[in-house]
C-alpha cells in the first residue's frame, strides 16, 4: 500500500481536521465530534433540515455537500462503513429547525439499519423525520427489483434538489416529494479500471487485469455485471448510456442534466472525452443537456474509472437545480 497518509487508523479524523481547517467558515463539528459535520451557514428558523450519512472514502460524498442550499448535516463512519445510529440521532436533532428533518442517503444495509434506529431515537424528542433512500445504480439490480439498487453518484443531484426545496421553505412532505421525484428521474452506472485500497485493510478491494474493464461495479468495489476487454471512451459512453436509457427511456425534446463522475484516479480530460460522446449521443436523439456536471462528485478512494448519471428534468427540477448552493466541494456558479 502506497498512500500519502500517517497512521491508517487516523485517516478519517485527519481528513475531517483538514476540512475544518480549510473550510471552517462554512462547516463545523457537532460538540467537537469529528464524525458529525454541520453547516456553519445561517439557517432560517422553520426550514426543513436535510441530513445524510455514510462511510468515508468517497469525498466529496458525503460530508463535502454540507452547506448552504444542500445538506445541513452529515454523520461519517470509517472507510466504507456506516456511522453509528447514535451519531445519526445526534445529527438529526441538531438539524431540526422546527419543521422536521429529511434523511436522504444511499441504499446500503448498515446505513438503512442505523438510520431507522436513529429516527426511532429522535421520536422521543418530538423530532419529525422522513426517509428517502437513493437507489440510482441501474447495474446493481434489474428494474423489476429496483428497490434493491445501490445509491451512487446520483445522490448528489438528490442533495442539490432537495436542498433547494428546503431553502424555499417548503414543508417536510413537500421536500420529501421533491427528493422522491428527483430519484424517480435519476439513473447511474459506472465502470472501473482498477480497485482501491482501504487504508486499514492495506490491500485492493478486488482484482482486475490491466487490459480489462469492470462494467457496473459499486463504489465500494462491489462486483459489476461483467468484465470486458478494455474499451475506448466512445465505447464506454455508448455502453453505459444504452443501459441507462433502457431503464429510463427519453423522448425527443426532453431535457436532462448529465454527470460524468470520476471515481478518484481518472483525469478530467478523460471524463470530458466521455462527456463529449454522451452529449453527441443525446443530441442525436433530440435531447438537450442542461447544467452538465463533470468532475469528482462521488469517489472510491483511488479507484480509476468513472460513472455516468442522467437526471431527467422538468421545469420544477430545472429551477431547483439552478438555485444557489455553496458547500466546501460544490457550487453551481460554474455549472
């Protein structure tokens, strides 16, 4: 293992320390707990709180999206491991501004269990909650069992849209409805060229040959739908977009936002080459792209590869996507 770290067991806490030192004007800790991050921006009383949680190793997901116009709080666990239900409960209570809290997070076993427990705990303090689980990864389960799908990079769009709805002082039910509507119109699939290494494990999460590409893997190194010989950028774009559009058909005249997300070790130039092909393929179908997102939004340590997300827009979602947002790792000013 070759990583620029100190002691593996300090990886998460030292990462959080760095974030607080760099961006302390925008985020803060809850009672000096390095595993619970809160927004440091002014919050209007009565706004619906929006929180998430998950394992470390995926920056900017999860804690990178805490800030104005997106998340109010994030509980973070060890690398690829869920934080505890108690930390989630503490975060939820801290993010209740009088109108309840939406828990918006990826569909993973540990996160599901701990968030369910956390929501039960905060009921004793009269905190009203709603839960929306992100399930955008089309490769992780067929359409007939879509409820089993993993949450991957599409959750960034969900954070953005729900966060904008909350900023408009919508009710808890209304914000929840926006999140559900967004996720009904979001699909993602990724490809990997290499595994990653969890610092405290010290070895790769899976193996793949130098001339191979994993199609549809998960952001923790979960197995994909197939391994192929290495493909060109255009072939990758075509393969992934075909899978997404088979699951969420689009019509001529539709408008979408597209995210090409680097997984940690893929140069921006390569991401842009893939986006170029996706853009052309959609244009051939009479589909317009609005506010494309190209960069690292949901990584997997140093994994090489990328994912493609398509968000189908209507006027409401388009307005919410354009609404102001500013976190340490996201601003829509340059989108």
